[in-house]
C-alpha cells in the first residue's frame, strides 16, 4: 500500500462522489478565542465545502499567521466575513432561511445524530471556555451535542464541528 501525494492525490479526490445529502452549511464562530482553533475551523470548513464562515465577537480574523499556518491557507479559499455582534450574524442567517444549531450542551440539547436537518444549516460554535452565550442560544432553533463516553466533558470546538459537519453531509436524504 502506498500513500497518494501530489497529482495522484488530486486525481483521486476528483473521483469522489458528492455527499449523499446536499446541505448549504454556514459556520458561525461566536467569540472562538484561539487562532489555532480558528485555523482548524477554516480547514474543516473547506473539507465540508461550507458556504461561508462568520467570525464574530472576539474571534481572531485573517490575516493572522497562526490561522494561516493551521488552516494551510484555506482561509483564502473559504468565504468568510467578520460581524462584530454574533446576534446580528444569527438574525441575518435566520432571515436568509438558515436553521441555526448551537453546538452546546443545554438542558434541551439533542444528540447530533438524532436530528432531522433541513437543507440550510448554520452551526454555531461558542467560546472555548464559556460556550455559546445565552443571547445566541435564544436565537438558535436547537442545541446539539456530541456524546462523551469517557471522562472528558467535551471535545475541542473544531473537533465537534468536524463530527457534526460530516454527519450532516453523509446522512441519507
């Protein structure tokens, strides 16, 4: 067995079929504080072919050397913009027909795999230490969580995005 690199890898990736469930995906970073996480979010957003990433609050924005290094320059490919107030970003997405799902453990949160997702979804990611704020949760249609079966209470914000994002794309329509 041999790893694919360069042109053979590009050819292989071109042969992949589209995901079984076409979803227009937006990602909202509500005060995600660490540039390493933001870079990872851009890289995952590219892998998921997200429509856009909205950076809000204290979330660092490109150009940023740490974001660029971790994202492997995907912040230049994925459409993104900065909105100072996260609530404004969420209201705008709702007005555009997006279903807002916070990745947050709340009293009414549902496991991500038990949800019927519509065609336009915005995943809302919160601050690494404080999570999604109450004011943002109030604007979301639901809250989702990734079950933790070990001793840890949560996954890193970008890892949760990857788990839920790939589930979104690979669920059966």
